[in-house]
C-alpha cells in the first residue's frame, strides 16, 4: 500500500508510464557522460523504465539503477534484464561510492523541507570530484499537478541557495522549456554539480 498520491500514481500506472518514454534523455545524458571517465560507476535515482541506465550500460558505464516505487523497479528490471533495487531517497546511505549520480525528473517530488537532507545524502554518496545531475520543474511554490502528483516547483534562485549549503566545486543551473509525461508545456531547471 502506498501512502501518498505521488507514489500511488507511479505504482498504479507503472506499465503505462514505462511505455511512454522509450528513448533515453539523450541531450542531457550526453553532456553528463562526457564529463565522466570511461567505465565510471553511476547511481541512477528514480530510474523509471530504466531507459537512461540502459544507455549508460550500452556505453560501457557501470550503472546502478534504482527507483523508489517497487512497481517501477519491476518495469526497469524487465527492460534491463538485471535486478533494479527499490531505493527511497531518504534511505540513500552510500559513502563516497559513486563517480556520478543521475537524478532525472525525480527529486522534483521531494518536499522542499526535506530536499536539503536528500541532497546531503547524495553529496555523501559521491566520491570527491563526483558529478551530480538533477532536473526540476520550475515554479514558485509547492503543489500538485492535474494527475495528483506532488512537486516542489523551485525557482533557480531557491535551488542555488539550497545547493550552496553543501561543498561543491561548481553548480550550474540551466533553464529550458520543454514538456513532460502530461504533455503540458514545462519550464525545466537542469542542475549539474561537482562535489568538492
């Protein structure tokens, strides 16, 4: 039983959601992988149907796909042919274990009051010099979309301040217009940070 509407949405719509996005997030993923050494170990959070991890593996990276929803992890397992672990953001406990962390369109579901702690766990999981990518739907206040999913809807300035509470050698935030699963126009924030 899932305790919140966002988790319930992904649990109940896992197969449909997994089938909605066939190809990887190529442009952002290309930029991310180009900054890593060949064979780097990458933790993927919120892997969904596993499309991005599949591309990482195809290119010779050691991807560790995870998702917070068991039903989505099962869909990714089918695609990848390897077990995909269920990992909630609050349960990340690795220490200096990964060269990169890829969190495409997943941390945007974390309540603002808890996002700083999650970023701290991700920071700890990265090796020094490790690379971290995350994307968010931009906005000014937390809220739910028409499908009932919760979003933190940060502004660029709010994210800059939050990331600034941790030790990074650089934090770059790019703004971009696009769309999402609901097919609506979406203002995206793409964050790339390097751990000090």
